């Protein structure tokens, strides 16, 4: 979901009342401003980052879970902790989407692993239908590997190359296999080892996010009772979250089903607890014709023209590399369960059939790209009381 918008009228982007200065050396984090910060904590963070210099120098100093966020990041002794993987599949015709979310919830008295699902199908009259479910399993059925990604919950198995689903939810039975073809990973560096950039190094973030594959091909089918859900020559996307809780408010948009197959989009803006207070955080990634464009607080990107009208979201992102304007419209949704202090208890709504229109201008190449998608994942989680809302729009109106 989640990290860093540039705050207005601040000397440094993304932080209320104090700034973050990103130095050219390895001593990345030094804070200054109105709030007092324990310098020993910052020095400790700097020492940890210094130890990770080997990522770019070819040594093996960096922990494997940092190099490969798809691996299980936690351990089974954690408390008030969750971790979940999000596998989304869209069929070739763009008429069906299935998201599968295996995960763990480690809360005293209620430790369990789970698989959530959300299925969207389009009927002949053009109406979307949703099915969702949350299936619990004893922790004894959860298994994972340390060095290569493989997790098992119940009888279902998820890897980098395949999903084997064997799931029963009341009267619904799911059984089948989906093969996953090569990922389109995001660009990584020592400064930004994942989508959260340097925030990856900070311990104790409420919610950590990883984008595993912006797009890839999928093959296979899932039998749902007497209906075959066919995904041959379809498209897939994988991301994950881990920590204690989802942000209190956030907007998430994702699509790789554009009119031009060379395009994939991930966007999230949220209210992020950090150190002594919160800030409005932005991370976004776009791939067009094999080129990646990253918009985030940590690369001084700006979010502007951010407004909401009914079920439509409008915004513009800009940095020194590119400028992108997006219109997204939510169309249908189903209920999922999100974590709160590790416990899966918060109901949120996600749609898999949103519409996205983006226009991106590459400043160096002086080229403009326009793309449209009618299959987009969207979550809009906001406080209904606008006066108490932490995620701020430049303008908001009802339809």
C-alpha cells in the first residue's frame, strides 16, 4: 500500500514538521526540524545500512528476506503480526479476475493461516458478479521454505512458478493449478531495495509492502464446483504486505490489463504512522514498453490535482523524469478481511473491475503515452467523516 507523498510547503518531501535528508554517502538518514529525535536510534539505523553496502559491491551481507521480499519475512514466534501474499489472475478476454491471498495471522489465542479469495465475473449483459471468502486453517498446516519461495496453507501450495489450489468454503469447492511465467520485477538498488525505497530499512513500520511482479503470463484453470475458470494466456500480478496493521486510510490501484499489453500500473497513497506522527505517503510504479517509471516520496515526486468525485479518483504525479495523470473509476466490489494489530478483523472492500485512463509524458524522450484499462484492482478505504479524515484531497465532491 504505501509510502510517501511530498507535503506542501515543507523543505523536505513527505514528512510533517521534520525532514529527511538523503546524503550522497552511506550515512543515509539524518533528521532535523521541530521534533527531537533520538540520535542514537538514527545512528543505529545508519550502521545497519552501512552493513548492507555489499548489495551493490557483490558480497552477501544483505539478509535474504531484504533481497527477496517474496520470502516469508516473519517467524512463527511473532505476536500481533500478519503477512499475506496477493496473487491476481485475469483471463485473456478480460471478463474474469481471481485474486488469491494466502497468509498468516499471529495473535495470541487466535493464531491461524488463511486463504482469502475474491472472484469477479462479467455476464453477457455486462454486469459484474463477485464472490469472496475467507478460509481459516490451523497453524500446523502452514509450511514455508527459507531459501526459495514456497508456502502451504491447508492443502494449497503457492510458489513463484505455480499455484495449486485445493480450497473448500462452504458449498464452494476450488481445485486446480495455475502456472506462472517469468515475472516483471521492479527495479532495485541499495537505496531502494524494494518499492518502499529507503523506508525498507526502518524497523517497526506498521505495514511493509512489496511488489513482486508487475505483470506476467499465466496458464491453467480452476474448477469451482461444476464451473471451469480458465486463465490460459491470461495475465498475473503479485504483491505482498507484512507488519501489524493496514493503514487506517489508503487508496490502492493496480492494473496490467491495458489496451497496450506493454503497460502495467501500481499506485498507493496512504496515511502512514512514522516515528512521532503520521504523513501522507505515496508509492507508484509504471512500466511502459519495458521502461519503469517510479513516483514516490523518496525520489521527490509530487502528488497534485488529487481529487475525488463519487467513485472516481483523479491525480497527477510528477518528478524530474516524467509526469503522469490518472483517472480511475471503481465499478463493483467485494468484501475482504484486513489486519488490525495482526488480527484479521477489519472489513474492507476491493474491486477487480475498475477502469483506468493514464497519460504519461517522458520528459527526456519528449514522448507521450496514453493507455486505458477496463480491468483494474481498486481499494478506497477512507473515514466516512470528512472532518476526521487524514487522507486529504485537494477537492472532493459527491456525484
